[in-house]
């Protein structure tokens, strides 16, 4: 999953701080793209759901 730096403030405001996602189980909704392997770009905080 990728979160663009320019969107960091919007994610933090919504309570989804990118640095705190590491090691947590999450569900990301979006389109899978191929960029050296499969990847999903999270463009809005609503795409991320905590699973634990």
C-alpha cells in the first residue's frame, strides 16, 4: 500500500497516521496496480479500515 506524502495531513486529521499503520492488520479498498509488483494507492483515509 502507498500513501502519498501530500495526503499525510488528511490521513492524520482522520486519525489514520501512516507511521502507526506499520505492523497493524488493515483492510485497504482500491484498485490493484502493477509497479514492480502489486500495489494499492490509498488516496483517502476512507479506503483504510482497521481489522484488529
